[in-house]
């Protein structure tokens, strides 16, 4: 049967993401947020989610809507600080009240742990974080005179990523800095959904594919 | 002489950037350094969201929301630029492929310890980003910060009081009144703002200073801050 990964609606594209799932969300600094898929996830309404997202508070991401709706039990991120100095963000309010769990990681550890999960590596050593509060309680080992921290990989149940162009095989291209966490999250998650600007009826030329369709399960064409 | 403003500090750091190097510039004051690298230099500015070869800020009509740097600023690309994903970008950082990273800081200790990510604001969530990766693995870590806190306390200390970003990593410090390096014995002063004596600089510093034999005046051009 011919492969056809395109789904007609965002709701169909996120269907099946259930209570307790670990959901990865791509995006950084305004580029690469799959915000239409995140809106569909909000409508779907699973509870007790663990979000794996670089920032819990970026103002151009809809991540905060999932948090404000009480759907999120835990956030794994590298940034959880709201932008408003006077008022607390949705995340910060829940965090202050002890109603949401937080695991903050250096951004390189965050993405390397995702990459490792996608490459079948359960844990790895890195010098990042040694001697800091973020490495407290983690195993340390010395290699060739330098201290390294043991970090565990982060696998996901689902990843919602944003890309530019897709074909029916799920092959993707990305625009500029839109790529960021998308490829690593796609390799690390069981169900990978890509929101794209446009669909190519012809195969994307192989040398132009930036993420192979073998890592992508569903496509939703959202437009620009 | 008045202490350097942030643009004069950026100018001073820019004079030490070498042609052909790969640099990462932290949020805030450090991103301003790229404006003061000599125009005929091929310096590659890396941004941790995956851009290798960041150019000047985009004009309003050229701004593209997919072309942003780590500070969410809409930027342009230099000729020869490439864009990679975050995993590859941090492999670049952690693998020692950044020649120099220039970071802001709250405190630096005389053994090179850096504190620049958590200034303990009550109730605000933590924000670490890529600071720990850059501090741990760039080939050189340079800090630019004001010499003293707003209350006048020292930022250069025997030991940091705020949570650390990385241990024993800082090589140079550029402040608004001095240029120093971190040596095995502690801080070594290379330049001092004219009008500030060695004794006053020592009083404003929380660690013992040594002075280089060729210690000289810290001189920059007059650069006006843009109106807020």
C-alpha cells in the first residue's frame, strides 16, 4: 500500500496522544513552533502530560496554554522564566504552588539527551554542569583528568515539530533556524507529527531532504 | 574619566577578537561585540540555535521570523553561513569547536569560577539555556560585566556567592573600569581606566589583584549610547 502520511486536520494528526504521555515540542526563539498542533492537543485534552520543550514560557509558543489548562504534570526544559518582571507566567504560578514538576537542564544536555534516546543510547557523560546545582546528585566520573556528569537519555511518546515542506513519505525540509530541536525530537519519539507550510506532490529531491521520512509518522499541512 | 558604557566595553572586547575565529556571543551586552570586529575580518559568529555565520540585525522589511538568533532577534546571514540543528550546534559547542565565547556574568572568582545564570529572583522560574555548555567547553571564556553591582559590591571575588555556571573556566574579564585575566595565582590586571588608582581598583574588587608589568590605561573611543 502506498505510504501517505498526510492527515486532513490537526485533530487527526494528534489523535491518540493520551493521558500521561511524554510530549516533545520543537521550537526556539519564535522559529519552529508547531502551534497549530499544540492547539489541537489542547482541544484533545490529555492530562498528566510531561512536556519536553526548550522553554516553558516563550511568548511565541502555545506551550503555556497547555500548562495553564492544567494538562501538564511535569516540564523538562532549559528555560522556565517568564518574560514579565511584574507578573508570574502560567508555569511560574503553578510551580510556586507546587502543582507542576520541573526538571531544568543545560540546553546542550537537554538536546543531547533527546538525541541519545533517538540513537539508542541510554546515558552518556558530559562535562557540562559539573560542579553546579544542576548536576547535584548525579554520578561523576573522571576521564583523562577531567570531571564528567552522567546524564540519562530522554525518550518521548510523541513529538510535535514544525517544518517547511513535506512529501507523502514524510520527508522534510526546514526554513532557516526552524530546524532547531525538530530532528532530534523526531528520532526520540514513538509518534512524530510534523506541521508544515506546504506539501510537495512530487518527492523532495533526496539531497534536499533535511529529515528522513522514516522518522516522521504524520503530516499536517498548516500553511504559512 | 567616566566608566565605559556598554558599547565602549563591546568595542574593547572587539579589539581582542582574532581574524578567522569562531565566536559565540551571549545575550545582552556580548552580542554588541560583533559591531566592533574589524570589517575586513572573517569572524564566524555562532548562535546556539544552529546558525553558523550570524550577520547584522535584519532591517524591518528583511526581517524573517524563521531567521532568529538565540536572543530571539531577527538577524541576517553572512556569506558562507550554514544552519544546523540544535543537537549539532551543541556538539559544536561541547566538542570544543568554539574558539571564544563572550558571556555576561554576575560574579567571577579568582580561580575562574563563573556565576551567570541564577541571581535568585524570588518566585521566577530558572533559566539556564546554553550558558553551562558554553562555559564548560568553549576553548576560551571571556566575561564582560560591570566591575561592581548597582549597590557597589564587588563582582570579582575570591569565591562566587551565587550558583555556579561552570568551574575554573573564565580566562579574561572586561569590565567598565579594567581588563583582567585569570591566572593560576588569581586576577592579573592589564588595563585600568585613567583616573582610577590601583588602590581604588583593589578596593572595588573582592579578591587580591596582581598587576601586569606592562599594565596600561584602558582607552576607548567615545561611543554614545542610543537614546532609549
